[in-house]
C-alpha cells in the first residue's frame, strides 16, 4: 500500500472510530446506574407556575445538596406568576431560549400547541431508560392520554386524573336542616336544601357559582366530554358522534334550571361579575358552592383554606378523559442539552420522599417535619407559605401525607383513578389549525352569551337569548368546527384500532 493510501486509511479509521468512542463516553456518563461521581456536573433550569419566588432561597440550596449528591446536578427553579406564565413561556419557546424543564398543561402553557410547534422533546425512548420508576408508576392507559399522535412529549405529574364534579356544602347547615347528602346525584337534587336556606338563613345566599357559568361544573354529569370549544362527545357513545353541545337538550335543560335558580334567589344577582368570592365564602355568606375536581382530602383542604367544615357532594361518577391526564405535565425542552439528566431528576423526585417534600413544602426541620406518630405523615409548620407544589412537580403517590389529611388519602385517590369510567375519546387530541378562525369567532360568541344563560340572569327571556346564541354560533362557523373535529376523531380511531 502506498504511503498516501495508508495515511488515508488511518484518517478514515479515525473519522469513524472517534464518534463511536465519544458516543460510548456520553452513554457512560449518563447511565442511570452510574454513581454521582461518574456524571459530569450540570445545571438544569426548570420553569414552574405559581407565586414569584427567589430562585436562590435557602430552600433551594437544601434541595440542590440532595440533587447534587445523587445525580451531580443542580436546579435553577424559576417560578412565574399564574397570569404571566403562558405569555412568558410563549416568548421563550418562540425565541428558542435554552432551558430544560417546564410545566405544561391544557390550561396554561398549552401542551398540544407546543408539541405541534416542536417545542418539546420526544420521550418515547428516553423516559423508560432514564426515569424507569416514574414510567412504571403510571398505568399505560394514562400515558396514552398524554400522547400526541401516539408519541409521548411530557411526563405526567401523577395525581388525581379522574374527574368528578360537585359542590361543597357547609356542614353545620347540612346538619342543622338534616339534609341527606347521600341522595344528591345531580345539581338538581340540591333544590330542597337551597330553598330551605333561602327561607331560614338571613344574609346567606344559598349557592355560590363562578362568574363564567355552571356548565363547566355539570357537563360530565350530563354525560359529556369536552373536546374543544362547542365540540363535545358523549363519554359512552362508541359511535363517536361529535356534537355542538350548545344545541343539545341537556344544555337547554341547564339554562332552564339556572333561570329558575336565579328567579328564586338561590344564586347572587351579581354572580356574573368577575370577582373573587373567597372572603364572602370565609364570612359564611354562602351555604354551598362550586368546587374543582372532587378528590380525597378536599374537605380537609377546604377547612384549612376557609376555616369551616364542609361536606362534598358529587354530580357525576369519576370519569377519565384526556383533559384529566394532561392537566399537570412536565415537559423537556427540545433545546435542552441534558434531557437524560432532566429525566433522572424527575425519577429522583418520584422516588426520594424527602427531596419531594423539600421541593413541595420547604426545608425539613424548618418548614415541615416528620410526624412522631405516623412514619408516612408530615407536620407542616404553621404559617408556612412555601410553594406547596405537590401537584406540579412529580407523583403525589411518592409523597408523605399532610398530618391533617386522612391516612388512606393516597390509596383512595389511586382507586378512583383506576376505577374511573374512561371516555371513548381518551387520548384524542385535536389540531385546531384548520379551523382557528372559526374557533376564535365561536369562542367570542360563547363568552358573550353563556354567563347570562348559565347564571340565569336572562330570566324568563332565556329562550330568546338562547336562540340568539345558537344563531350567532352558526354565523361564526360552528358547523365547520364540528365537521373538522369529527374528521380528525375518525382518523384517530382508525390509528388507535391498529
């Protein structure tokens, strides 16, 4: 062989061997079984939603001591306010700013939108390898609810995923008037209680309802699963028919009932105003009211927040849909340089109870301490106003239990998730791009009409208002939305059946 050919052969060998060696080195440094000392040090940036906080607080220093000792990483927690989080993250994602992890959901920092814009990293291969404990903790059908086009782009912060609608009721009033809450199967069953309060409790409004209307708290009780805007599907309808829910007899039934409630004084006349009812609730000015998704431990949390005991009543059986699966997720940025370590961090939080408690409640010994009577419980220091992020950073099933909550709260939560009725559309996500103009127009119409219809303030004229509402929806393009959702749902079902 000539010298030139021999030299060329050596160069080619180097060209092919070095990348393999580097790849091998990289794999070794991030092997999940490696010791912390085998891993190169990295800093991870994590954007969370909540109250603004000092990212260099003593609590974070304590957290990073644990993280560094286990996976040779430190975390820069950046917490953004609820009102600013969505807009701030939109800017960061659009500009391609570097970070590693962020909170994402259906209600803030839109998960589906960001996936469609390639903002998040695909985790199909990475998650089982670098966060195996996390991956095994969550049932496969719930992971399916997080997938987009059968691919996974976020880690679920596993907690209550099933959705069950209902109201809280003041326990002293329930007992005073001997109201049998076991007979409440629908919001309509509250009427005898509301009438009793109206007649006998001066200065107390029977029911508090959020300013944007009642439908969001009862639609599952009517059997519906919301897909997008006006497009809904029946939980049990295996034919998969998408409907404009505002044209259904069920929605008209709600409008009729709320008109009656308003006329009889069951709800406040100014309910349509956008105000925070917290102080009025604490002052005992309402006998019952809206709550979010019912879950074990709610009654204890309510007492802590508002100072009095309540009884929860459900308007639906526990139901599992896509919304419940994606309401709290952690995504890895497509720009992350350390996605493996980010997933190792998630797995660490999902397996180290002390670390999880430090992140959620503050430093052990200062903000919280282990219970002296129950090894699975903690006592949170009185006046502790730390993050309380247990719902947005990991699985609550790896957590200690607040000493004020029932011992079996986690077991009950898991049972509800596992036994919940699953929507026929579980895992379906809709791409709104083809109808974004019509969707925006319909949303504007919905915001204009639904508060007054669902709070009864239209009175006896609700049918006239309702007719105007449905007519405007037609003009705004609601039929095109229903057709497009039906088309995409049918295509999705074909893929799922395969």
